[in-house]
């Protein structure tokens, strides 16, 4: 498609042929192209290319929404499979503690967790001190602010080093567990 849109020497007939061959819904596309070439519209190649870019962008967005919807439907269908449900009920229960990000509370996520034998515990709103990852980010930011960062590679290396050091520290999660128990009791 980019080769078509960037070729300034392409004639209208050739453009029409190439674009029809590269489009999913040829009927809809043919209608759009025919509409461009009607006698009342005297479009030059640049105007056609501009309109085609807009159509292509809209088509890509539309296709992505369709793909997303089909993926969600497929997940729900698989999660409603009785064989999968009975097998998952035998699995060890998993507990996940989450912040209140809206995606974490979506119906699909709740349903999936219920079927997958996962219990969700949502932290209270506006409580970064109860969220362990927020504490990790706070510590890493403090450590990074004290050093000179010469380039992106150095930054990534230091970040990984600090992250592994903090996450490997037992006092981080032991302290967090004590804090969460005090808050919820």
C-alpha cells in the first residue's frame, strides 16, 4: 500500500487496479474508488492518494476492533467450556492483589479469574503505600536520581540491577504483607 501511495508516476487506472487487489472487502472498496472517479469529482493523483491514506487508516482501525472483539469472544467461549472449568477447579487457588486500574475490574477479567480459580483482592483507591510495585518504583527512582546516566543502555542496565536487588530482598515483601494485614484488619 505504501508503494502505491508514494509512487508519483502511477496513473489512475493502474492505481485503481493495485488498490483493489490489496483490499479485504473488494465490493466496498470498489464502491469507494468508483465514487472517487465519478465525473463530478475531478481529483488529481495526490488528492486520491490522500483520500486513500484516510480510508486505509480507518480500515485498519475497524479491522483491529473486529479482531479484538473476536479474541474476547474466543476467550469467553474457551472459559465457558465445561471440561476446562472442571479441570481448573482441581487446580490450586491463586490470589492476586491488584490496584484499582479499571481493566482489573472488567467483567471479562472477573469471569476469567472466577473460572481459572483465581481470587482477586483489590487494594483501596489512592493507596500507593499498599501497592508493592509502587514502592519498588519509588526506591528505583530515588537510586537513579543519585547517579549520572550516560546513555540508554546504562540506564536499562542500572534499572535491571536495582530491580533485581529490590525484588530479591525478603524484607520488601515481608514488610508489605505486615502493612496490608494491618490495613485490612
